[in-house]
């Protein structure tokens, strides 16, 4: 099996600050990270979870970028 290591960067712009978020992989493991910081990940499927902050929040921009090593 070949495992590729990637670095992903996620950027979100919204009408209100988003403070509670994380990635989850297929093994149901939670991966904490900071928006705009590079996150080391192996190749695979990930779910982006953003917790509801209790007020309407419009997400205006959602960008994903990665580099492969």
C-alpha cells in the first residue's frame, strides 16, 4: 500500500467568527487544526465539521489547498 503524505490548508471567511471546527477521518478520529495553517494528512477522505455557534453565520468563502510530498 502506498501512503501519500499531503499538507492541506483550509480557509473560511464568514459573517461571524467560527471557533469550533475540526476534521474527522473515516476511522472517526478527530483532527484539530487552525484555519490557514498547514495540516499534515495522509491521502484519504475527511469530513469538515463546523459547530453551530448559536447565531446565523453565512460562509462566504471556503477554500481547500494542498501540497503533496
